[in-house]
C-alpha cells in the first residue's frame, strides 16, 4: 500500500511541476495534409512576407506533393501541378535568379518510379522546368553555388549516385564528374567549412561496400576528399546532417544523425577546430534510427539549438522527439517539451507567425504509425525569452580583382543576441541596384524579409568570391542574418566593376579536370553536351594540353585518365574542341 501511495505522490508531484512550468511549444490547430515518409520546407514563394510550405509524402497509401500558401496564418493548397512523390526531399531555391523561389523535389511515385524535378515559379504558378535529372528514391537533392557564378547548382544523391550538376543558365545543367562516392540512403550538404569563400560538399551513405561520411574540399571547382584528423568522421546513413556555427567561433560545425553498419543509432556533433581537424561529441539521448534533425536558435540566446526526431533504437522502438538546448561549450541539454514522437518524416524550424521566434513543424508517423503534419508554436517568446532584434547592416563594402575573379569583402556586423562571429551574411548581386539577376539572396531587397528560414548564402564569411560572369558593371549589397534566422536590412548597393585580366579559363565549360592540382595523372571528363547526336561522348571531341607558352604537350581524342608524369611542374591550359565549340580549363601540375 505504501508503495502505491509513493507512486501516486510522485505522479502528482511531477504533474504539478509540469503544470507550473510553461511548456515551450503548443500545438496550432490547422488543416494540413497528414503525411508519412515525408519531407517539408518553409519558403515565402509569393513574397508576401510570411512563410509558405512545400511538402511531399504519403497521405495513407497515396503520394502527394503540395505547396500550401500561408494566408494570415491559415494554409491554402494552391493546387500546383506537381508530380505526387514520397520517400524523397523538397528544397526551395531561386535557380534562375528571377526574384522568386523555385522548387527542387525528389522521390518515388505510387508505381515506385524515381524522379527528380525542378519546378519553376512564375508569379506564383509552378510549372515543370523541363530539366532532365536522374530520379532518386530515399535520396536527397540540394541547391548550392559551388563555382561562385551566382547560379545555384545541384548536389544529387541516392540510388547509388552522388552527382554535382553545374547550372549553366537557361535551364541547362551539366554533370561535372566530381569524384564523389556513389551512395544510397544518403545525406548530403553544401558547406563552406574552411571559410575560403567556396562551397564544399559532404556526402554520407551506404556505398554497398561500406558506410561513409566524407567531406570534399572545393578548390576552384575541383573537389578532393579531406583528410579529417584526428580521426575520420563516423560513417552513417539513413539520417540527416546539418552544419552551423554551434560554438560561435566563426566556422561551421556539424551535427549528424544516422545508423552505422551494425544499425546502431548515433547523434554526433563535430566541432570544427580548423585545419581539417574536428572534435567529436556524442549526444546519447538523441540517438535515433532514421532520424531527422534541424538547427535553430529557438530561445533567442544566440546559441544554435537542436531538434531531433525518429525511432528509438532496439526491436519495436518507439517514435520519439528530443529538444536539445545549446548551453555553450558544445553542451546540449534535453528540454522538457512534452512534444510527441515522430518518425519517417521531417522537422524544421521557421517563424510561422513573424513574432521573431522559431516555431516547429513536424511531419511523419506518430507513435501509433498514423501520418501527421503538426505545427507547434513557440510559447515562450513573449514571456521567458529575450526579445530577438534584427542585426545591424554590414559596413565597409569593397572588392578587389584577382585575375578572373572578384573578391567581395565587408566588415562584421553586430547583433544584441547572436555574437558577431556567428552571424551569417546574405549577398545580392545584380546589373542594377537592388536587382537580383546575378546572385539571388532569396530575400526582399527593400525590406530584407527572407524567403527561406536558413542562414545567408555567404555563410559566416566576411568575404566572398564571384567569378564566371560577363565583364561589366554590377551592384552588390549585403544583409546580416542572426542565429534565429532574423534578417537585417540590406546595405546600400556598392558598384562592382568586373574586368577579368590575364589568361582565364571558361568557368562554364562542359567538362571537368581533376584532381587539380595533380601529380602524375589527371582525369578529364566530358559532358554529354559535348557529345555527338548519337550519344558517343568521345566522338568529335579533341583534348589538347598546352603550356603557358602555347606549346602543345598533349593531344588526344578520348576523355578519361591521362598520364602527365613526364610534364614538369607548372600551369597548363586544357583545351576541349567539339565541332565549332572550344572550351578552356586551367590545370596545375605539382
């Protein structure tokens, strides 16, 4: 009797504690498609100042892909003509730099056929772009400008593929033959992990011969695997990976959730210590199978927090959700949120009601395997948290020319909540002031309102490279983004006179040269856009290597691996000729 009385008193005491303590989130009653095996993304596609929603998944046994417009807090299906898909990904991005958000979607239809689709936004109407890309199931596609020409390229993984497609403009994308591991059940990310102004790539997944988590450094468009010290990243698949400045020291750290070869679940944090060194931290209470994660400063204390959902390890594991508060020094403490568990879906932060605090959107299967799509409002923003205020406008804008590229630079901004080292920056470049037609910021140039709930396109850098654009005069502006994704206004436009000097390569050439720099051998890959009409990719293509005195040192007619060991160290020019087209690429021989 005493035992049961003790249990009862303990329960009452716990209940009183919960009722006395205001919970951080409360469910918002909305009419939303209830989806499992799903993906979601916030994006202000209609540019009216509030976040709309793209989602894909299974409504019962029926795949759906929808865009929901946020109308004063209620969501309306715009009935976009999108291919119904599930088991995939959705991501917003302005790939054609026309001042509105387009949509990148992957997944499978009801017949099990895999697709990758780009939908073009024209004044709120979405149409198939006609871009043909390989379909991936249980895969991921992500936007990122790897060659700094202002156009969003695509990193596509899944179905034993890992491909970077260069955006050549006018709806044309080219495989650059990057040496990435072919993976299934993948995770992929763009990140400027070393603050050199170029987007690097991380690819994780099952290669069929092992489980890998690999980071590839971008060196002027050539990707090489990074030797991570003091130990390689733990190989994981079937989860999610995100980068953010977790310790506010000015570089990007990594959070990754997934499974290893033995189907053991992990939630790992890697602190970026510079010089390709990373320190690993294990968060054992966040270990999830098929976990989904997102990063954002929900409590406006200037530190990036973490939400993780998925299935707990073990036979018959339950759906679970864990909110982890960043208390500094890479310490993440679980917060009592009473959020229900979800699995086989996604979770994302976003300020749904524009009150300055990040809300939470979940989609997936709940603890009873019932599909759900639920929005939870951030309750504590008006009562317990500091007010989140916009960061300042960057000052000191300028640029310098280095051969065929311009180096934009500016001074660090400040913010009352986020330390200045952790602020990210967003770049706008156009042919006229406040015009988006070269590098789109996915934000309103006048008000600064963001179209997406993400860090800026220049990460935490205070300089950025732009190259591969025609010579001429341009204008660029910079805005600051804090850790809660709150934007400041853009700086006054600064003129950029882009006049490349010296011998330059054609950045948009339809072939790749790697590794570059090279030692004894170099691989030259030729895109299908240089092939003849019958599909023979070597026909009518001539490869010539010249030294910088113009002397021919190699000539061949087949793409592939070339022995350059007889050549002395120095700089060479690779020339590809196909019919009347000539393309150039610089090669460095070490």
